[in-house]
């Protein structure tokens, strides 16, 4: 199919899309894997140790027929269904010591896995970009580092220090799809030597003013446990910087 990438060939250089690792193949991960394959990545390492259960169907890209399959196998079949030529390398055993590639995206279940992945990524020869996506049901934050601009550990905290939400109020399919798209765009920016935000935070719940009961025209947003109000989706209070990728 010579015209498969016709509509973006002047934006996306397919020669840059060699190999990527995706940690976690659930809500965010399933969207990441499918989108990266459609985008043109030739090889994707998929890490996940879980199987698809019925409650996953409302927050992932997997069809009902995949219930009971491992998430890595389901991701491989999903990519094949869409006709992508991407090679999917399954990793369904604990490890994270191998195949954390120069380009890595992660959305696992806890912060400890994130740190393990990061520590392996910084030892990867020729490392290029690491994107960490963290989501709630209606909010998301994305941390991006490259080989020359890396403050990842300053934004890391242990799982025990993060309040846990009820299991029935953690995920939505629309937030998962949005954060996956933004994460992939961050990878695109770095691989094509474009500027990118080192930190992005976004809420999908408009702030309601108490005085008028209407959506604030500035799209004010609640941020963190202190409900700090900000006027932009990228909070300057979090030392956000625009990074010029080398």
C-alpha cells in the first residue's frame, strides 16, 4: 500500500519510526500501541503481565472476544486486525531489564514500575525519549525527558504517597485515548527534533464558578489536592519548560 502514509508524509518521517517500547497494555497502553502501529513504527515491544477481564472493555481498545487473553497477545492481534505491518514483541513475564529501548512510553499501574523502567532507560545506549503518562478519570499529566534534558526523578513519588481513587472512578475511555495521543505526539516531537513541553497537565472537567454556576470563559482548572486554579493546561507553577530537542 504505497499511499498508506500519503496524508502525513511531509510531517512524519517514516525512517524515524524504528522501534518503541510500551510499558502497560491496558487503557492508555492499548491506544498507544494501536496508534503507534498505525503511525508507522516498525517494531513495538509490549510489556504487560495481565489478562483482559470484562471490566477492561469500557476503558481499552480491545473487543469483547479478547476477554481472557493476555494483554500482550491481544495487542498483537489488534494491530494485525488493522493491517499494520508492525512487529509486536510480547513481554509477559516480570523483568524490565531487557528491551527497554531508546524510545519508550509507559503507562503502568504503579510508580515503582515507572522508576524501574526509567533506571533501565537511562542505561540504554543511544537513548532518545522517555514519556510517562499518568491519568485519572478526568485528568492527565505527561512527563517527557530526552538524553540531554532529564529531570524525571524530581517528578517521581512512591505509590504510597499518592491518594488512591475508588476502583470505579479511575478510568474513562476518552481520557485514555486523549493522553495516548498526546504522549505519541511528544515522541513525534523529539524524534523529529521539534520543541516539546517537558510537563503537560490537563483536566477535562471545566471549572464551575460558584457565583454564576457557569463554565468560566478562561477554562479555569482544578489542579492537585489543593485545587489550585490555573488558566492554562500547562501549569507554570510546576516549572514547565519548552525543550528544544537537539
